[in-house]
């Protein structure tokens, strides 16, 4: 592996989000100049404290994108529509159109590297298998009906790989799995609340491999790939610190929060089809908010599927700097240090209040339907 250690000028999209904030933190720590393309309404306090230059604009506005690219060596494209809920147009505009605009402008600007943060969702939904999925696996396998998020991830990659094959874009792709860490606005704050309410459940037996990864170690991999001349035209799975099961991960998270470990389980098929039924109901009702349980959440937790990180370890020398327990402890500690501001408050559900009044949280519970108001699979958020 050959790397250039000279400070470079980077443009980061999605810099106020989970992965983007960890990325700019690391880039600034090593002395790189960082510019962030941010909406005028974005809170840039964290970026300002790091000395990041904010460039107001929008990925759909070509002029503002071109201004942000002026003098840039490397582009880290972390921005994306978060979550798997919404009409196709939101994914088309916020994902595909935005990515195409940035890539085309980057090609015209002649950037030295374009690092696109995709997702293992770009592989689609492969069937359960023992052999880990490697980067050469086909994209877009078994895309579900109404699965707009996965479809958009596949289309974004296809656009970028086509430009790379034409010699127009020096592309590197990072494919993380479910990302967690400080400044997460979706999964971890909700899980802290759900764990305290005793409403988290295991999907299946819990002995299946889980793909989850701390945002900081994904940022490390993205930087290593951008620095490596041999990584132009390459993709990397960045999906786990080490082998871990669903139950082991949830146990560590429960320990970090300081609540009883989960023992309530749903059959995988029950959680999946229950989530699908809820999705259909909410779409018929035109609800802008997603159901508490989705197909993807059930599949993410209960699948017997893993992704190989061997290529990144071998080619980039990537090794996660933190263990799972260290990462989860650090993440939860950050949220609890200022819980009022970082964990959105919600009124305690009636069933939880009744259960508390009758004797506290249960840790051993009978199985129930995924649509039960008294429990939810541990995660229904998307991978990035």
C-alpha cells in the first residue's frame, strides 16, 4: 500500500451528519483543509469549532456545487437521504440526482479522488449464506417491491461506476453496514429510549452474525482509501470490527445503557412479514412517518449473512481502532452526558407505564406479533 501523507484539501458532503462529522473530525486532526457543503439552515457549530470551512449550497444546485469544489483535491460524498421511508421522488432527488450532480461537477473540476460512501444495501438482499459477501458480488440482487432506498443505492453506484469506466471519475466506493456512533440522530437515541421502556426484542434466535460498525472506524477506512493510489476503481466493505452475533451486540448495548439484557424473541419470518404489513398500512394511509417495524429492520437483525472486510484489511491496512464494547460505551456515554438535548423526549407509552406500576420491567416475555405496541425489533433504521 502506497500513501500520500501530505495535507490535502477535501470537500465533505453530509458533514453535519453521523459519518460526515466523524470524517471531518479525523481530517482536521491530521491537518487537512476541509470544506463542507451545507444547507443554509444547517447547524454548523461542530464544524466551526473544528475549523471547517462551510460552503452554503445544495447538491441540486450546480453553481453552489461548483463553488464548493474550487481548489479541492478529494471529495468525500457522505450525504444521502436517511431512512427507508418516503416516496420514490425523495430518493430520486436526494440520492440519485444529487450524486449525479456532484460527480459530474467533480469530473469537470478534475478532482484527484471521489470517495463515495454507499452501503451494503447496494448488494440488494442476497439470500442467507455461510460465505461472506465480497466486493465483486453483483449489485441489486433481490430488490423488494417498494424498496426505494435499496434501489436508489444501486442506481447511484451504477452511475458512478459508469463514469469511472469512461475514465471521467477517479472513484473509490466505501460500503458500510449499519453505522452507529456519537451524533447519531436516528438509531441510537431511539434504542436508548426503547431499551429503557423494555421494548427491544431479538429477531430469530440471536445467534446470527450482525453487521454493525462504529462511524469513526468507517471514517478511518475512507481516509485510507482516499490516500491510497491503488484504490482508484476499488470498492471496500467496511461492515464490522470483528465477528459478533445479534445477541452479543444487543447485550453490549444494554450493558452500556445500564438496563437488563433482552430475552424477548420474535421468529424472523414473523417480524419480517409483520413489518411488511405495517409498511403497507402506513403507505395506504399516506403517513409521512415510518412504522415502528419494517421489513428492513427485521432483515438487518435476523439475516444469516455477513460481508467480508478482508480486502480493506489486506489492501489498506485497515484495522478498527476500537472494539465493539469500547465503541458502544463511548457512543452511549456521549448521549447520556447531555441526555436532555441528545435523546428526544417522548411521553412514556401507556403499556409501559402500566407494566412499571405492576412490578417493573420484564426481561423474559412471551412472543407476540411484531405490531404489538409493547415491543419492537432492535433496529428498523437503514444502513447508510
